[in-house]
């Protein structure tokens, strides 16, 4: 960008005077700040997997309408029909549009960023975990680097970022705020697995008034593990000798070891961080499902889609709008439409035939 000085009749490039300071603060290379644990949690934790799937599926299901041409300082000259096919049918020769969208929006949730390479004809997804941003001390971005080997020019990459409190270049994963809940769930699951692997019975302790030698203790423990462990069926009658007596010193039970209440609590926290109403995962016949589904689209899906269309508008120079007519959650309720039309008829604004 440049501004024109009418006094001296010359153009001068207008830059951000603080950019060089920002460049020094952010570093010469800005890499991913997403933890490997986020991808692992997507594989291993049901709530993370399902919540991410709901967001990705919702974003990937929307098509886009290409409207009026607008100014573009990146890739001008794209035909409207070509861009329509690129965004809705054939992003590249190797992927369907659904596969392409799912891959980029999965990156957006787990990494907080989307990187798309445009070669002049097709769009290709660059995994965000391996894509680095090279800041520029004068403008903004000097380029991009993939896996420390392949360089890209700034006008070859379409970058879409989520909100981040520490960087103006990269976004942060939404799972970052739920990292504590994710770690606690891992520990609870690990405790359960270890508990049952050991074949322990909660709440029961064997006591004796006799003093047992170390060898006798080990033999007694081994005999109980072999004969009465729940892992081995525990079908043999228990025979207590050597003065052994059962004692319930602990109140814990197998039900307590399930951590059901705690797991549900942390599941809800993770879903809140992702932006998914927990009611949608409970299922069942619930009257609140429809308003929660509408809330999910309005507050989670559509803001992500707006980030996507905004980046595409700037890059290709067309007004782009998501087609929401086929999304039932975003359509007005029939009762509301009927009540609205009745009020218009009663007010004499339209006739009954027009309302029909």
C-alpha cells in the first residue's frame, strides 16, 4: 500500500512503524504451539473425537455462493465459475471437496490454523503442524516454510487462523484451554486400567494377630492373587487360615472406581472449550435439542465459516457467502413463521391469501 503526497507529488510506501519491533518479539520463525497431546486426545478420548467431528462435519457440509467481484491485492483475475467449482466441487485432482474440507477444518480445531497452497489452478492442504511462518520486518509475512525444507511465497499460501493471545501470526488450538481436563481424564483412565490389571478388590483388607515373616506374607499374597483374583474368575471359595480375618476398612467400591461423575464433568468442560453444547451428545428425546443445535451453528460453525470465506475473499477478490438454506438448524421455526403471518393479517398489512 502507498499514499500520495500532494505537496511533493510522489508516492511513498506506507508501512506499520511497529512492525520491526513485532518482528523481533515474535521471532524469525513462528511454528506450531499445539501439543502432540491434542492429536492423541482426538484418537483416544471419546469426547474430544466426537466434539471435533461435529464441528468439522458441520463446517465441511456447507457450500459457497460466489457473488460480486471485489478488490483483491493477491490473486486477481479468477473467473467466477472457476472459483465456484474450486470451492464447491474440485479443489484439486486428488481429493473430493468433502475430504479437502474435513482435512483443513480438522487442522483448524486441533492446531488452530489452516494453510492452503494455491498453485494457480488448484488448492492443496498443508498440514499446519509442519508449516512455519516467516515474519517480515517491514511488511508482515516474508513467506512460509514447510517441514524446514520447502519454501513458499506469501501470495502462494492462504492462511486462516483461530484466536490466539500470544501471537498475531498463528492461532491456537481450542483444546489448549481444556488441556487440564484432558490430562485429568488420561490419569483417571490410567488408574482404572492399572487397578483392574492388578486384580484388586476395593474395600477389603486381610488382618491377622499373628506376626508373619516376609516369606509368609509373600506366599499369602501370591496364593490370593492366584486363587481369588477377579481377573481369574474368583470362583473358588475363600478359605482363611493362619488367623486371617477379612476387614472392610475402606468404603470404596467398583462403582466408585468408575469416576462416572468426574468424567462427565470434565467431558462437559472439554465440549465447552470446543464450542459444542453437551446436550447434543446426550441424545434422547429432548425438547432443547433444536435450540441448542441452532446455538451450535450460530456460535461455533458460522464464525469458523466466516473466517474461511473472509480469507478466500481477500485472496481471490470475490464476495463469498455460505449457503445455509439446506441447514435445518438455521431455518426459522414454522410456528414462529405462522405467528408472524397471523400478526400481519390481523394488522391488515397483508391479506389471508398472501399469508398462505
